[in-house]
C-alpha cells in the first residue's frame, strides 16, 4: 500500500477516531474530538486544505478514522482516505468496507479475503471461504451462495461460518448494512420481503412485506435498532416511509413522499440524500434538518456520523455530517473534488425575427451550459401581455437544450400573435447548488392576418358577446377536442360594454359594426389586437331586423354587409375600406326575406365566383345562396331541415383545412361543427357533435 499526504496543513482539526473493531484485528487507541455543533453555512475546511477526492469517485464506506472509496467505476483503483488527510492506495481489483468501522476487505477473486484495520498498523487477517462476498459488517464477511447467506468470521486460526436463518423466501439480496446488522430483500413472483438480520444471532429479527409486489422497497436503511424503507400501496396510488423499532417492536408510518436516492441510519437519525441535498429526520421526534446542497452517496459512519458524497456552497467532496448537542447539523469537509465553476452559458442561438408568412413554420431557441440544467423559456407578447412558458429536455447533437416552437404557427395551444415579444430563459442547475441564470431578449413575429382573424395570429376567430357585454375572440383552429369547442382555450378579450348594441356583425377584416338602441350604426376597427375608438356610420338603422357580414359579394377583396328591413327587403352595403366612409350607398337585392329568421355570410363555401349567403326559414330549413361576384345571388338551394334546433350559426374557421370556412351551430339540445365539402349540392359534410348544449352564456356569436 502506498500513502500520500496533502502538502498543506488542515485549517481546522479533523475528527480523528480510531476505535477497536470486533474480531481479532488489532486497533489503535481511540481519540475522539468534541462533537461539531457549528451551523451548516460553509465547509469547515477549505477545499485546498484537505485530501483530494477524484471527480466521479464513489464513496463505499465510512469508518472511524477515514473512508473507503473508488476512483470511477469498473476496475478503477480503490483507496482509503484518513480524516487527517492521508490517502492510501489499495492494491487489487475489489475492496469492500464495513460501515461504521475501519475494516476494509480485499477480494482476491478466488475465495481468499484479506481484512485490514485501516485505523491501525495491525497485521491483516486472511480468510478463505467459498461463495461470493456481498458485504462486510464489522469484521464479519457476508457471503452468498446459490441458496443462502452466510456470516463468516475468523476466531484465532479457526474460520467460523454461520448461515442466516429465518429468511422468508429465496433470491436474497443484501441491500443495507450497519454495525451489527444487515437488511436482506427476498421475494417470490407474487411478494417481496425485507428482513432485518442481527449478526449476533445470524437470524431474522423482523420481516415486512411490500404492499406493492412489483415496485417493492426503496430507500432501505438498517441499524441494529431500526429498519426503515419506502413502500408503495398495492394500487400504486400512494407511498410513504416506514420505520421499525426493535426496542418497542413497533412499526410506524413516517409519511413523506418521493423515495430518496440514498438512505442511511444512525442511532438517532434517518438520512435521505439526493439532488435536493441531505435531510436528517429524528427517530425520536419530529425534528428535520437539511444539510448540503446535493448528495451523490450516503453511508453510515462511526459515533452517529454520516459520510456523504455531496456539495455545499459549490464545493464537491466527502463531508462528515453530525448533529451536535444543540440540535444543529454540521458538515465537515474531509476530502475535496474542488469547487464547481459558476453556471455559465456556453452556446446561445436565439432568433430576433421570425417570418411565418415566408418559409418559416417554426422557430428554435437553443442554449448549452457548463452544467446540466432545467431551463424554462417564457415568451411575453408585448401588445397583450399574454405569456407562454416552455421547458426543454436534453437533445443530441448539441446545442443540448432546445425550444422548438411555432409548429404550424402556434405557441402550445394558442396561435402565435403578430408583433413584438420579450423572452426570458431561466436555467436552474440540476445540481441544486447555485442561483438560477437568466437571459433575456426580444423577438419580432411577422405574419399576415387570416380571414376573420381579429386577434392577428394567423388563425380565424369566432366572435362571442356574452351576457355581460364582453366581446371575445376564440381560436377556432386550435380548439382542443370536440367536446367543448369554446371552453378549453382562453379567448382574447376585445372589449367590454358591447351590450349597448342590439345588432352586431363583422363585414370585413378586423372591422365590427354594431347598431345601438337609437338606431345608430357604429364602426369599430381593430389594430394590434385592440379596437380603436368607434366611429359613427349613420342613423336610421332601426329599420333593419337582421344584419350579417363577411362574404365578399362584389369581388373587390373586402367583405361586405347585408341587412334585411322589417318589410323583408334585403340590402347590400359594399365595403370601401375607408373608416370615415366605410360603406357605399345601399343596393337593393330583393324582397321576400321576411320568411327568414337568421342570415349568415360565411364567405365562399361552395366554389362559386363570389361570397355566399346562408338563410334559415321559419320552418327550420337552411338555404344556400351562391354569390355571383357582382353583388347578386343565384337561385337558392336547400341544404336541409331541422336547423331550428340551433340558436346560433356562425363561421368557425377552416377546421378541416380545405380552404373554406366551416360552420358552427350551437343550440339548447346540442351543438355541432359542419365541415365544408366545396360542392354546391351538399356544401357541408358529416358534422362533429359538441357537448355545448346551451346558449345562455353566449348571447351573440358571429
């Protein structure tokens, strides 16, 4: 064995304990320092003043005067590090240590085992015995063969081999050890068991059965007086920690959720370690202490201490964790892997402009960091204040963290709005050892509004006025699942106070008109998802009992307005595109329209040369008027009867993506979406039934 010692003296005295191990191994005299009671705010020794610990090394056991570890995995070298800073390289392919003692066993691979007391200069003890070495407890070898677990000791020149009795099933697996005891897991295809074994009797003291035979036990830890484990319910709808006490013979549920990655027991504390640090839970009361920032391994040490491979204040290494008489936890750095560098961005690829009107159908943000992180990207639309947050997992090849957004022009469930965005990326280290890192910037999205796109995100909208007079734009293209239609996606609120109008329509893009109770028609123009102050169109509109808009009837690219007066005459108002004079003088189309109680101008739905018109008569029959493109219509065609069941008919965007506007029908006995077919004889195909069965919330839908 070779020994190395750090060149610099320790800044604080290490805890030097060399107690006698059981059996025939000689031991050095014991010297025990006072317990550590300082609060855990920083390592008690600087990283450069303690023994080194290799990055990627594995803590194997914690003893009285030091600990056993392995550099890396596989056949990497083993070494013993004393608390005074001495590092001793251990020859051979495999070594095991006894938790709570300084016993280290070298496995020669041929049934020969060499036991050394690393805390003294006593000569080694050699034991030859058949079977596979699975653990070492104190100076006892735990040997397993095909059917049993055996405890092997050497007394003088004689090898004593005892078989553990009382295990409930076969397939034994030693899952935890401590001075004087071990925990053994056994099982059958239908049950799993966990048994506490005392070395003094070589027999089972207590056995518990897993409530869930498939998931079994997690976070198992053992001491001579306690056994603890994490167990799931049979239905896998709950889980908690449990503790068995040999003194009282009582098993009690401790609660808690989420099995720790590592667990260990001392006489007074249960230790659970993971990415969230080390938590110490008192076995006698409800006290709980949090120590360290991150944990990669926990072993029970001597005198109630725990040896922990962890991180504190960005310093990685092996810590000796104790609880003082004042109830405070202390962490002493006994070997260091060095200080983790602060979190930094190593690669950043972010767009500044995205043009969804060109070839771009998606946008990607990408980052790389010097540590693993959990990043979150938040986008905020400046005009509306709407936010979307996304998380990202690992990707290969680098950049490792990518946010691919905008598939078909959408952020998640909502289509991408045109305009300016701010973004913020927040990266939190998976190591949980430092503050989060933030990056911010801006993004411009360019896209042309689609037909009936009132919120400027490239998708048609359904306009709804509710009973309180709130006017909202709902995403028709991105409504999830057919059952609720308008419910799943939050709408864009366009304004309030709309109950002042008795009739409403949307004749052209981002243009709304409403007739008030005095018969005055007002026009609202939408810009940047906001409605400009209304302008007066004119009075005298009390002569009309129905208005509708949206179909381009004269082929000039703008939707027009239709109105029927109380005598049954249909009038056309051609849009000009000028908000000061939005319509040309009205043109009479024809009389007899008093037979209809509902009009809808859905655009070109049947492939004619102009926008079309739907009309429902008083018997519930729906009729189609094909637009000729010159402000007139062909003779009407019957679509079908039974439409009196619906209280509202409205354009519902291009749900089936055939280039035409589908039909949304809502009523007290059921609602439907009717997809367009493009044919004159049957303009709508098989409807999609929706759950909405009442129009009490939506007073006007258009």
